[in-house]
C-alpha cells in the first residue's frame, strides 16, 4: 500500500477523523466525471465514461483536448459557466443540456478544483421539469407562516419529505461542542422515531463538517453500489483530484457501514450554514436505493440557504429582544448608581437589579477581602480561595463556567449549593468581584447509543458499530453542571463591567484627567493665539511701512492701508467661517471684486474648474487680487464704463494651477513709471510665500498677468483632477497607455447573460467609461445604436438563439470600434466584413478586456 496515496487510506473507527474523504479518487456511478487543465487538456476521467459516451474509454481520452469529447456548443456553455464562478467556490450547473451533441439531455455541474476544471454529468430525469423558483417560493411561504422556531423546524422537515419522497427527514441542530440533537422529524408510518436523540461530535468528523460548509448538499443514492474509480488516481505530480466541491464524490467506507447498520440504503443531506458555521443539517434517509435529479437537489440547496437566512433572522430577533430587555434593566441600574455614586462595597445594595440583568440563584460582592452575599452562595470562608482561583484569569475579562468543580476542585465542598459561576472583575488592586452563582441542574440526555463505547465487533473496516445496539436510546445522567450562561448573558455582564469601571469607579480619575487635558488645551490655544496675533501685528506693521512711499496725502495713505487691511480681514473671515477648510478660488476673487468695485462686479468674468485653495494660501491670494482689482479700478479696464476683466484658470501638465488675468476695452495701458508696494505684492507674494510664480505684462490694449499656484496649495473638485485620489493605486506606464484613451467614452455591451453583462459594465465604469448600455439581443443592440451615441462595443458571439455577427455592418457604418467575447476558444470563425477585429476568450480578466477595447479604439482612430 502506498502510504502517500490518499486513495489507499485504510479507514476504521479509530482514524476516520483523519480520512481524506475529499480525495478518495472515486465517484458514485450514476454519473461520470471529466477533469481538464486550464488550457482544456483532459487530465482525469471516471472509469465509467464509456457507459455514457459511445466508443470512449479513459485511455482514449486522457491527454487529449477536451473538444475531442465535447462539441463546440458545450465548450461555449462550460466557459460561460466558469465566468460566473466567484473565487473558485461552489459549482455552476446546467439542466437538460445536450452535453455530448447526441440529443441526450444531461444535468451538468462545473467547478474548479486547484488547477483543474471539473465537469460532472448525469442523465436528466424524465418527466416534467422542476421550476426551482416556484417550488422554493411555495415551500418558504408555508414555513414563514410558523410562529416560532420549533414550528419552523417541524414544517421544514415536513415540506422536504413531501418534495423529495424520502422515508425519513430529520433536522439536526449542533451544540457548541459539535454534538447534535434531532430537533424535528417527519417519517413514514411504522418507523421508529429518532426525535430528541443526541449524537456525539465524533459521529461527524471534523473534515466532514468542513465539507458540509463548502458543499452544502450531499447525495448517497445507493449504499450497495460499487464506487467508480477516477483514472488515473494520481496526476503527474503524484496528487489526487480534490473532490471537495464534487456532487458525485464517493462515500467513505466507514460511513457506508454506518448507514447499513441503521438499515439506510440512500441518504441526502442539506447544510444549514449561519455566519460561516455549520449550525445544523437536514438528514434525509431512505430504506431502499433512491436518486434525486440534480435539478431537484439544486432546488433543495436553494431551499436550505433560504432556511438558513430565516433561522438566522429569527435567532437574531430573539437575541435582540433579550438584549433590549437587558439594556433597559442595565440603563435603570446605571441611572441609580450614578445618582447614588456608591463605593464598590455599596454595589451590594443593588443586588436585586443586578440579579435581573444576569439571572442567578445567588449573588455576592467580594470587595477588599469581605463578602456580602444573597441567595445560594459559597460560605464566606470559601470566598478567599475562590477569589484566588479567579485572580488567575484575565484581569479585564469576565469569567463564566457551568461546571465550577471541574476547574476549581475546592468547589466540591459547596456543590450542593453552587455548580456554575459568572464573575465580573471590578478593580485591579485589590481584585474585587461581582459574583453570580447558579445551582446544579440534573440533566438526562438521550444518546443514540453510548457515545463513550460505540465499538462492538470487527467488520470489513476494522472495529465496527454493532447493528441496532449502536442506535438504541441510551440515557446519561449529567450532574455537577448548572444552566449554562448564554452569549447574551455574557455580553450583558461585559456591559456591566464597563459601566461600573468606566462610569463609576473611575469617575474621579476621569474628571481629573479631563481637567488636566482642558488646562493643556487652554495653554496651547493661548500660545497659538499669541503666535497668530504677533504675526498679524507684524504683517500690518509691514503694510504700513511699505505703503508709505509715494503717497501724496494722509487720506490717500489711509485709503491704501485700509483697503489692504480689509482684504486681510475678508480672507480671515473666509477661513474662519469654514473652520480653516479649503475655500473656492472663485469666492476669493469675487469677495475682492464685490467689496471694492460693487456695481462694476458684472464686468468681471470668472472661468475655470472648481478649485479649492488651502487656508494657508488665503491671505497671500487675497492681497494679490485686492491689488489687481484696485489697480484695474484706478488705471485699467474697470476705470471707465466700457472695459472688462476675464480671470480664467486651468491645471497644466505639472499640476500647477495657472491663473490668467486679462483686461480689455479700457483706456490704453503703459508700464508704471515707478514700482510701488502694490506692484511688489503682485509680482513677489506668490513666488515668495507659496513657491509659485507670477508675471505681469503691460499691453497697450490692456494689462495681462499670469500666476502659478503649486499643487500643494489647492484641491481640484468634481473629479477633474489630474492627480490620483488618496488611496488609489498609481497607474503604470503600460496601463496609462492602454486605458487612458477610454476616459469619458460610452460603450455598448451585447451579452445574453445578465450577470456577465453587469460584471463587464462595472469594470468599464470603474475604469473611466462615462456611460454603458447593455443589450441581450441583436434587436436590443440595434435600438440602442439608433437612439444613443456609442463610442465602443463589446459583443458576445453566441446570444443563445442568434449570433452578434449581424451587428458588424451597423457598427462599421457608424465607425464604432468593437471587439468580440467568445466561449468558443480558438475555433472562432469571423465573417469577412469583421475586418482585423480582436476577440477575447471567456473567462476573461478585467485588464484583458480593457486593453482590447483600448487597442480597438486606437486602431479605429488611426484608420479614421
């Protein structure tokens, strides 16, 4: 025996938890399996392929291209289904499909296993087809009318038995320790009931639980049928085919024997998965061979997923109700202790309130070595030892157990009063606790056989389960345990801990901390205020000194100084009204225009994208534009009744905001005979303070100025920025070349599969396409082309009952570049009038599609 070969694993009851059940190398014989590589070469074939495909054998198929077995239509369908798979999880299915091109319908499942594409097929069932949506809707409607979870469980198994025809349908619910209980059952008359029986966690090994989560339906059509090997058992790398997602996967010999011991000939299971965890399982048993068609199995899988959501919603609803009740009790308790501001010891005065929040049989406060207790509690002499035991737990977490004596042997001394405890630590030094105690609850559990001794005799697979005795009800009396503390009660206790520590016990410490922080903030604010006031005073002093030369009167001097200080004040107002947020460049200019020239403001025209200037640049820009406006009003275009000013801005290739000031229609302009402080502000402020540039030109027809504002001092809004937003991955030179030409275009997607069309649409929108139109047929596409402006098109070759080739002529006449998307692989035969068009194969990657469209657009542009 090859120990490295999983197909040679010798399984018995002592090692079934390690059996590689997903790599058994065999399938059930009611269908056949073909596995192909990602380039469509056949790697594995089930040995029974000849029973379904005339003239074929594994030896004749292995290593050959898949299209030697499947016709082109089937290849196209398989590629399309692969495109729908998400992260290689689950399988996609086709029902009543002519897989082999012989006219015989098959139900087909396709999934990806490692580096292989696995195709499983079984003959379609005869008779009328199932409408999955209608059937599931009918089932769910009956179930939703139930009042509680117990009624939901009963109705679920009844409906499943009616739909599937199995002799027995059970619903297992798993406990936290992975043991299971039959919580609902529907069976034909004459069968012994399993309702209420418990099953140990070992009855479903861990690897089987994992498969129940990944592959949520499992059929065993006939326990007496011989499994069919997969040829070859090992690939060239010595590995077996992973059948985790297979619908035909063979059954572990030990599980076959388990079912035979129960007299079960066929079984079917449907997983109930909640929050990624195996919450329960529908187990269907039949006492003769029984096979369900793949379409019906898929329908019940959808039913199981819907039931999972309904159960989860009802569980959450129950939990919310319990949490709301506890929250109300908690809020009332907090209100009481806040008003009383008690000490730790005084919390015992609120024992009744606390016992309502966490139901218990006894309550105690252990603080500073003393105890105050109520109800069933350990004696005061037992408390120090219990506190030392609790001290070993984490200091900032609650501790709860329903079997205290199992972890703290000294608790045996008071087991008649206390079996379970929940402890809330409420201080660090000394360690004090709120303690909630629960008494022993004697439980009688009915097991389906003794879980500790299920081995009976020896069978073909080693130690085996003795028939009948393994499944007779066996009662176990459990002592020393209390009612367990639920997750909701643990959360309530944690909320209590936070409230007591943070709101009450640390109230004085928090108050002192806040006072200290407030004092620090006040000192920082005062220092910042002093700094800003000194800067403003220094700036005003400089304005006064620099504005004095050249003035002819005190009034003129006052006017100049007043205007410049007002410009600073207006800039300051704009900053503070938005809490130092960036402000619109247009508003800065408009503020100066409206403040200085009033009625002439309509003669100033602003044009440019929405630029928001950072607060640190406000004062500089306000002064510059104040000088520009006042100069124009005194000497330039705004000094008479006919001139106008245009201020425009744009972002250049260096991400600099270029601001252009143009005056026209005013009196003739001549360069100034002397340079005053205003000219200095205009020409030197932006270069000196902001690291930009400035240039002023005195044309006879009117003054022109250009100012360059670096990218660090502004933000470009409305998505027009040429800089990447924060968090966006930078584009490479290659992707910029290929996809940059797609920005702002409109595209047409012709695809009969809605999910693939939606996926392609989102890819295009995410990569700069402005508008996307989708069509499922040639007629729909022609209507769009007649009504809308389309720049690009992506055509799926096969649209079900027609091809997209009929669109080639209309697209060429409108000079619209296009590409084809196909599931036919390399064998695509295009019409002559298609020209040098590019095609991409399904399943396609995002960047392949985008690059192909960009190249098509570029080729058409060159040809045009």
